[in-house]
C-alpha cells in the first residue's frame, strides 16, 4: 500500500522527506509553510531542490500538500475571503515548484450566509486560482464532519462545487474517513461500507477520488465531532478498519493524521494499519494494481 503521515517541515522543508523515510512511509503530506499565519515567505531554492531530489530518490509518490488552517474559501467576510483566495494561488505555485501534484483543502464555513453563497465563493476561488496559476496541480476537496455552517459534509455538497469548476480535470476529492463517519457515513461493516462507496460513486464518481485520510474517529456515527483517533481505537474500531482495508479504498494512497500520545506514536499507528491490512499479498497487489499510481507518473508537474 501507499501509506504515510502528515509530516513536519520544521527547520527545513526537505527534512519532511527524511522524517517520512524514518517513519516507514512511501507517501506523505506536508504544509509547505507555517499553517497558522497568512504570511507567505518565498521558497528557499536550495531547500526546494533538496525536497524534490529526496522525494524522487526515495520513491515517495504521490506527495500531497495541505492548505493552511486559516483558509476559508467559503467565507462571506471579504478580508478573510481575499486572503484565502491569495493563499490558494500561492500554494498552487509552491506545489508546482516542489513538484507536488496534489493539494488538499478544507472547504470552510459559510458562517451563516447559506450553502448557495458558500458554493459560489468556493467555486469562484477555485476557478480564479486554477486559471491564474497555470493549471498543473490538482486541488483535492476534503469532506467535513458536519459542524455548524461547514461546507462539504454530504457528497452532494462536494459535487455541487465540482460541477461549477471550469477545470474539472484539476479537481478531485480527499475522503477523510473520520469526517465522513462523523458526518453519517458508515464504514464499519461490509454492507455499510458498500452503501457509502455506492453513494460516493453515484454522486461524485470514484474516478474523482484521489486520497484517503485514514483516521479513526473520537465521535460516534453522525455525531459531527471532528476529532481524530488512533487507528482502531475510535468508534470505527479495528474491525471497521479491517473492512476498509479489504475494500477498494486500500488501493488509494492512505495518509494518517492520527494523534501522538502516551498510547501510541505515529510509527505504531502505521504498524497497526499494516497489521489490520492483513497478508503481504494484499499490500503488494495494491501496489501493482492501483491505476492512480500510473496516472500520477503521467500527471506529475
């Protein structure tokens, strides 16, 4: 399987690759800059070159970036909306320089302005960014857990955004399992998971799925609680993850965003995921059969 973590870029950007290797990853996710502020410093050319060279040498693929925390592409507040749009454009340019083919973004909150206004603002921001930055990096829309005024909890909401994007070939979906479960989608049984996948396929199409955030949930089914848990320790549980890893979801890159605490570190979560995946045969088959890997080689900026 292609499995990895969201890793830190502390000290130098290229050290993220070193950290991913140390943790046994063959894919990973990063912020390209400080995610807690609006300031955007230029990329250091030496660090950028070292990042791409290390990722290539270690066969890290695909590499994913994630938008900063403050971004709200659905905001009705003009100053925040303007900063969010500029942030998206800047991140697309940074990904291009770092040869990162995908960037994940949360869809934000309409803050009471309504779903229609939220969809309009998100699609305007996406169309502007994808047009102005050359259109070589794919934006992955991440589903949410269903907090008040949040965008993208239901698959239908995500599809409404996608269908209004001019460059649909440059928009895909990151399915966060914890968020989807808290949003009301079942994953714990084969029947429930099949129903969830059928719903996704009928509304968005599985061809639009590019990445799985393989997080367990501290919230129960439909709780709308956005809190990640260690693999197998949350409400989805070990049997739920066995079901997930026996399904076609194991064919997609899996990124873990699980906590680090006294119970487990990230390495232990990775080992637990591999254990629940079962025999090595499953893992090697996913590597050879997963067509998005082959598509990535052609798509890479």
